[in-house]
C-alpha cells in the first residue's frame, strides 16, 4: 500500500519540477534526488503487500517509506497553501503590498526548502536500510495486471454466479409456503461469504413470494446495531409500505411503544427478513414485536451463528462441492468458456485454496481472469501456497481475498481503501464516490478522457474484480449505489487501519482506534469522541460525517481537529448533517476541492466562497439555497455545481422542483461539467449566451425558461458537444417550449422536457443514443410515439400530460430496448393498441390518472417479458375487466406476475393486487389487501 502513497507523491514531485515553481537554490536538486530514490524503491513496494506480514523488517521499512511520502506530501501542500493564502491577500494591492507579498512568498520558499532537506536526510537513511528481497527487480515482479475494460457481469454473488442456488432457493420457498398457520422463524446460517444474504434476497425478491405475503420488509443489521434503531427502521418501512405517513413522534418513542406500533401494523400475513443477526439478545427483543397472527407469517434471519433462535428452523449453508466450485470459478474466470487444458491443474490447486467459499472463488477469479499464460498462474499460486494452511476457514479465506487486494494496481488500492470511511450497510452513491476519489487525487488523467470518466472506469474495474456489488440501479441500467461485501469490507478495514489510511470515529470511544496521526477522518453518530483526543495529530485531507445525532449549528471544525489540523483539507462532506447555517470557517480552507452540504437546512452561501479557488465540487442538493452570490463565478476550477431541491408530493406538479439564481456571467466557469438547476428567467436573456461558453458540460438543468429565450438556448446547446443529459423546464406549464431549431449533441442520453410544445421536436428522433426520455405538460395533438418508436437504445419513457389524443398505437418492432413505460394524466386517452413485436423487452408498465381509459390495452398479451403492471387512480371499469376468473380481459394479463392498483385515501396510498380489488370497500382497515409498491413517479431527473 506504500506503493500507492509513493506513486501519488511521485506525480506531485513531477508537477513541482515541471511547473514554474520558484524554489530556492539547491532545492530542485534535492527534490530530484528524493524522486529518483523513491522511483528506485517502487520495485520492492510493489511486492511488499504480500510479504510484509511475514517479514517484520520489511514491514517496518515500508512504514518508514510511507511516513516519508506523507511528510513530503505535507511539505508540498503546505507550500501550496502559503502561496494560495498570499494570493488571497494579494488581490488589488499597491506597490508597497507587492513588496510585502514578495517577502511572504520568500518565507514560504524558505520553509519548503528546510522541510525538503530534512526529508532528503530521511530518504538517505531508508535507502541504506533497504531490505534485500529476492526476485525484486526481475521482469516478473515488475509486470502489472492491465486494467480491465470489460463491462461484464460485475454483481457480486448474484443468482447467476451462485452455482446450485436453485435447490436451496426452492427449499426455502417451500418453508415459506407450507401449510403451517403459525408464525415460523427460519434461520439461514453459515460463515461469512457463503451467500446467506444473496439466497435470502433471491427468495425475498421472487414475485411469487411477494404475491403471497401482503406485508414484507427487509432490515439490515450489523454488529453495532441497536434494538431501538432496528425497531424504528421497521416502523418506517411498514408505514411506507402501506402508504401512511410515518408518525412524527417516532423519534421520541420508547422500545415498548415501537413494538406495540409494529404489532398493530402486522395484522395480515407478513414476511420480515433480518439480515446479519449477531446476538441472541437482539433477536429476543425483536421477536416480541412480531405477532403470531395464525395467518402463515414468516421471519427469515441470516446469521453467522447457529444459536440465535431456540425454536426456529435452521437452514445451514454449506461450502460448495468440488464440481459446483469448478463451475463457478470457470464461469467467472473464463467468461463462460471451458478451462484451457494447460491451466486445468493449476486451476484445481487454486480452487483447493478457496475451500469452496463462493465469495473467495468469485474474488480470486477476478485476479486470474487477467492472466493468460500458465507461468503467470503458477506464480500467483506459489505466492499464496505457503500462506493457505490450517483448518481456520475464515483466516484462510482472508488470505485469499487479501491476495486479490495485493494484486490491484496502486491507483485502485487507494480507491478501494477509501470505501472504509463509509459506515457499514451505507449505500455508496456512484457519483459521490467518483467525486471524492478525484478530490483526493486518486485518479490519474488519461488522454481523451475526463477525470470522471477515468474514475468511472476504476469503479467498473473494482466491480468486475468482485470487490463491490451493485445495490441499486437506475431504470436505464446505470449503477446508482454500491457497497462492499461483508468479508471484503472486513479485510479492507483491517488494511486501512494497518496502513493508517483512515480513522473511523464512532459514538462509542472503545470502538475507535486512534493513531498517532490522522489524515482521513470519518465521524459516525457523534463527534464528541473526537473532542477527547489530545494525543493525536490531525493532518486531515478528508473529513466526512454520517448519521450525526449532534447539532452542528455551533460546530467548529478547527476546535474539533486543532487549529492547524484542517488547513490541508481537500474533502469536507457534511451530507445529511443537522446543519442550518453555512459554517463561516469553511471559506478559509483554501485547498478544499470537495464540499457537500447535501440534505442540510443551509439557506445561503456567503460571497467569501470565492476564496475556495481549488473547489471542484459544490453539492447543495436538497438544501434551501435558492440564490448564489455573484462571486461564485470566480471559482474557475469548479466542475460540479449542483443546487436544487424537490417538494415531495404524491403526484408531480409543475413547480415541484426548485433551482437557483445567479446574477453573474456564468460563462466564466468554463470547467463546469454539471450545472443543475439554474433558473434563467432573470434579466434580458443574456444568460443564454453565457451558457454557450460552457463547452465542457456533460449535464445541464434549466428552470423557468421563457419562450423568447428558447432559440438562443438552442444555439448554446449546440456548442456543448459533450452533453449527455439535458433537462429544460419552462417558467409556467402554459409557456411554449421553443426548442425546435437545434442540432442535438451527438452523445445525448437523457432528455427531460417540461412545458407546452406546439409540435414535436423533430430532432429528437435522430438522437440514437437516448436511453431515457421524460416529457411532461407537452399537450401535443399529434401522437408522439411516431417519432420515438425508432430510437434503438431507449430504455425508459415517461409521459405526463403529453398528448391530448384519444388513441396511442405502439407499432410492431417499435421501442426495441424499452424496459419501463409510464403514462400519467392523459385525460382524454381512451385506447392503447400494442402490435405484436412492439416493446418486446418491456418489464414494467405504469398507467395513472387516465380517467377516460376504461379498456385493457389491446395486444398487451404480446408483452411476454412484462413483470409488473401498476395502476394508480384508474377507472373501476378497467380494473373489473382484469379481475381473475371473472374479468373478460384477465386472459390478456395472466402471464404478468404482479398487477397492482392503488388509490389515494387519508393522505396515503391504499394498494391492492387484482385478487383483492373487490375487497377495498369492505375491508375497513385495508390491511389484508395492501401491498408493497413504489409511489408514483415524482419526475425527478
């Protein structure tokens, strides 16, 4: 891991030597000496991760190298900080101040010269103490695995990866569906990495299971889970499930009150999954809230222990048999092809080391997939053969998975270790992670790619190597959130602590391991533990806070981490923090690159924000900021400016989204890649011309567009040749959206238009890369499907008040890639025809508030891949025709696993399957008919 620190430092040293940095005499030579020596040491650092655990001398030497790299990085950053500080003071200065400025910078050069000389002496010492490691310097030790560009299946332990999952899945389903009316508890147990959670999730997500259990919820647990947190999580899930508001007093409720509330909510047949139960005491407390209602309810636990339940049914997962282990390994390593004969023997040796643990097999297959020759395989096998011995399966598998980590290129090691700053079970947002990596300096520039694109390739590589798993995807197939698997997370956390990469400060002081020097700090639940530290030196690069219970209104970063401990801060992530005012001290963090106040109650940003000259990301999503100071345009390095929030309502309304105003030449911010959502109704429309200067934009969000400004906006968009996503909304829903004269960007993938269209924009039908199209309040008189059906890659299409005609026709062979279709508030629509061959891949159909639509879509029976149909506030005449056995058109949808209908009632959603549709008037509690369902689309983009 010291290799990563040294490699990043070498990049900085190259910058220091190549840039026109005015260093004192002799310093440049010292820097070159340090750079040459560290380059020379890289060969041994490349193999150190796999050897240092059995070589104490090497481990101590590597630790010294890492400390020197950190000291050198500090010296460079502190020099940079002094120059930035002096430049801040040097604006609009007179001649006398210029002289003072010169002497101040001379002091900065003197300090860095002194620091570098001291570091040079340390480099000389470690160079003489360098251990002699056999083989270092040979061609084999220098070879590195090439980066994977494959976009193959990277989901960790998905159903397709778990060979033999069909049998345990069927057995588990049989236990759920048996005739026992009493509540039954099923405990899936086994060691970490066997696929307990994966099996439970496959069963939980099965359409037949969800159809059988009207109420269902999934609760993630951990070793540190508290009973109160678990109960509150369950209460919130169940209220969302049945469409009722969560009680405001839930935060003040005691455990007994929460249990009674849960009991009242679980009055119909239910399925509750408690994932990763560690302690008997926790289960004993929770089970009292889960009533035995004699309706065939079930509870599934996943646990590493066999003694969690006394009377439940044990479902023990075993290690994979030899044949199934081979099938899994060959599938992942050779992409479904058979094993080459020359690799068969060494494959069996590696499989023996994995011991039948699916997680270990998937992880090491990610390493071996990059190697094509027998000798490469044998080198890997020999390097772990002496380590994998004994009977302790968990320790053995840790060593195998550690090998996967050791094999990573240096740029991926730091990226992976950075995930340790996130709490357990915290879904990690895709773009948040990418921006954090960039701010930390982990991402290397590549010709023809933005840093974001390079970072995205890093993330895909970690997915393909099975270090990460996808938690949630967008409707058009993009990854939204990810996480590490349990065993991998444990290994990564241990390495992070061992390398002093990051410190995790938890509410319980005993859970925090403080090191002598802290460079990255993640605070979970409470920061009071941090305030007690008086022996720790803070030289923070990253400060992140999660799930804080403490108010930050009178919070001081400098008091938290000493007055100078945050001077070099690059990342400040206060997302979801209980914060109402912008902390004034932030503007003095001159090297800050990433600032997130997302989901806080901050209302305004000060003019002094201009002091953050290095800032690249400013995330103000879902705050109360509606206007930015004119000085924001002085942040010429800013790449992501995200300022907007939504009014959360049951149905979309035109003014639900709020952007921001800025009275300044936005065109000065030419590094911007994402700009969302800027309100453009102020002034004479000059802002449209300014937008045309932002030629690096990938995503653009426009609010409150006036008709007369449409043509100018079109001209500006034509200059944005890299644009991938554009959202445009008019000032009112009756305002004409005039965007017809435009040559669309070639790579446009997402298009969101809100406003009245006099005619359909013809240019849309030529955008072959479009995967998502949302149109609302268009009020077209012509059928828009005519222009959209030929788009080859369109996966998600949504209409809201788009069309005032009575019929829609989906032509044969149209919409070949469509997966999700939503139709909302088409008030005069009476019929839909789906020709055979249209929308052959459609999986989800949502129709809502179409009051004149009383007949089942003709041809819906042709949609053989349809998984669900959802109706919201639709006429009873339509729904009665779909009732099982009695509805005349039920035969058209009987192949669809789930068909639901929902009505607004008492401030929430009452949700029914078709089987229970007739019960809705007679069931006073509406509980037996209710069903999990996503709320109607809120048109968030």
